[in-house]
C-alpha cells in the first residue's frame, strides 16, 4: 500500500522542500478512476526499492490532472498516469506516460537522477549510476538510453573521444535496433 502522507499535493511546497533538501521533484498526474494509476499504485509503488530511490532523490508530488489545470498546461500533461521528473526549480528533466513496471520506473528514475547530476557537473557520479543500472538490467530495452547517457557523462568528465566511441560501439552491438544506436554523433 502506498503511504500518501509522504507525497506533496502543492507544487509550491514541493519546490520549497526540493530546494531545501537539494532533490528533484517527481510529479505524477492522476485522476479518479484511472485504471493505470491503480495498477501503478498496487504493483510498482509497492516495491520497496522503487520508493526508496524515489524518496532519496526526489520530492514526491501528485496532482489531479483535472483539478490542477495550470500545472497540467505547464507540463502539457494529457494522460494518466504521467510522470515528470523535474529539477528543484521545476524545469523538466524527463517524462514518461503510462504504467511502468517497477524495473522500468527504476531505470527512468535513475536516468532522471543522472541527468540532474550532469547539470550539476557531477559527471563521475552520474556515469557510475548509469553504468551500475545498465549492468543490473542489461536486457531491458531502456538500458540503451542509459548506456548512451553513460557515454555522454564519461565524455563530459574525461573528454576522451576514443572511449566515447568504444561505448557507442558497445551500444550499437548490444542494442542494434534502439533509437540510440541510430543517434551516433560520430
């Protein structure tokens, strides 16, 4: 069962808490009767590791997609459940729409966390988080995105083009049909 007492319902208060605790914001839009939301609450948010990572790295915020019209328009939310990973100022970092398994949500939230770290110049920490996630979930199709960002994090830290190219080659080999395999900048 989800402990809703740990979730904020006011965006301004969530921003203040995120600023005070130096975390991002995890905004989830919901609506009454949303079957996908119910599935998310019963199958994904009940996984201890998911909630531990969410709470460690993000302030949790839920909003009704109909009642919070201004917030809905700001993030162009049109579906429930929709999840938006924001920095503490409210800038969008990552978004995902629909029901996610616990594994998929962990990958997306780790990607969002890494992207927040990159904006703070914490390249090594971001790279380590991404590498550990790809190693933990090597067969998950979302790992292609994390591997791509791992290469970016490594390049930003070391400016080592051959190492970046080697990681991109690994991506092409491991995930040949992924969009990231076709996004090769070199």
